[in-house]
C-alpha cells in the first residue's frame, strides 16, 4: 500500500470506491492479465486522451519523498532491511514472514512527561490513527502550531520558552522532510527537548536530539547500515550515510573554521583559515551513526495511518547491533572516539549503584540482543515472566 493508495490521500480513490470501481492505483499491482502483470507501471509525461487531467512527470520530483527506496529491479532484500513504512503486517503476511520477525513487543517506559489519557479533560487535539481522521487535513496539519502558540504565549516561564525557541532555530527539523509531517505529537515531543533543557547542558540536548526519530528521519541516518552488514547480506559496496555526521558539526557544534577563545579564526603558517574537519573525518563519524532504528508502535502515542510496525516517532531510538559499525572511529584530535574513557570491565564493582544512577526499564531481559524475545520463549515451559 503506497502513500497515495489510501482512501483519504487522493480524491480519485474516494471517487472509485463510492462508485464500486477499481482502485485507480492498486489495480496495477493486482493486474494479472496484461503482458507485464503485477507491479509494472508505465508512467507517461501526460494523459494524452484527456488534457484536462494532466499529470506531468514533474509530480514525481515534487512527491518522490513520499516513496521509500527499496532497491533496483532484480535485487533481493531481507524483510528486516525494508524501509520502516513497508514493514507492515500486510506485507509480512503476503510474503510469509513469521510474525516473530516483527518482534513480539516489549514493555518500555513512556516518553518524557507522558501521562495516561484523561477523558475528563476533553479532546485537546486530534491525532493520526489507522482510521479516518476526524479533523480536516488542513487544520490537522496546523495543530502543532496552535499548541505551540498557546503555550509559548501564555505560560509563566517566558524566559524558558524564549530559550527553547532560540535552540529550536539552531537544532532544526524541517517539517516537510518528515514523511508524515501532518502529525502533531512527534513534533511537540521534539520541541519539548528544548523546553526541558532550556537552562541545561547543550551536550544533553545533542544527545536527546540524536536519538530522536524525527532528527534521524530529517538528516537521513535512520536505519543507516555499516558497510560490513550490507556487503554480507547484499554483496554491495556501500558507505554509511554522512548527512548527520556533517551537519552535527557544521550546523550544531564546531562550525567550519577553528576559532580562538575570542571567536577569531585560527590561521595556519600560510595565513589560511584552519578547517575543523575533512571529508575523511565525516566518513569516520558517519560510521558512528549507524544502527539507529525506531521502536515498534505502542499505545498512547500518535501513529501513522498505514499501520507501520516500527514507525514510532515518539520514543528515543535504539541501536541495532546488526546494523552497527563495530570498528573504532577517529576523532578530530588525532585519536579515537572513546579515548580516555574507562572500559566497562575497568570500572569498580557495582558502579551501577552509585548515587545519581539512572535506571531504565528494558523489558523481559536486560541483554540488548534479547530486547525482543526469541520465538522459542513462547513455548518453553521453563521460562517464567515477571
């Protein structure tokens, strides 16, 4: 099911459904009679038989972001490696993928400041669900602006609100780049990072935005895979996505030029400005941003309409050990990221009990590789659940 195939995405879909006609988009995938049955679609520059209903190829340039890249004709791909929007229950059932591949789900802590729904407070704003929306699409897409305006203009913590706004102008997520940019709750959750840390530590903010699904989708490191994983599973030579590795330095932290304490550029022996990083640095750092993936959907959050199995844009992402690049990454100082930090095995015993430690609910097993239960657990009588 593509973005445009849903009933409410295009008036032609509703028109056909109401008149009992074939679905104007799905019928091509379901076709079995032509010379090229199935999913072949010849895309013309226009509809010559009806000039009044003209779809120029420029439409693809305008809307190609709505479609996930899967691969080339003839490529083989694992279900695990499909774009998140395609890993739906329907696709899994069609190709006979065991449901365990989608993950059995796990108990997680809610997102920051998340509370249970309170019906007594009334309908504060509408959310997108797999069912038809109850709000007009134009109004639905502006809800996030309405909520922000109400809070930013009326809350008592005006200095914090102004700091949050300033931070949001630096650590930007472009709304239109997000696949379902009409959603409300994920964008409010991202902006809350700035509000929570308005008087806090900038490094804490960087950590939170780096694990945020919207930032990963915006700067394209979502589901970025290591060269080793792609070569082993697909036999292709690839490189990790470099977008976020570049932008987190250029836009969010160091900038392009080395500076002295007074802000003046540092110069080399020839009087030229010294650049902070090279393309080799970007390629190394890109490997540090591999493996970031979204959690499965769960209750009490806004989810997109196509029932995507792991399109949770609310909770911080997790790192998939299979996608992760396991090799050392160089830093900007001639060493390696992690230098001068003690290894876990070198820490004193029971360091996890120290004052100020944070505890995180990991589900039925604390091991990262068992965050999603092995399928054998369901039938093993010796397994006891809490």
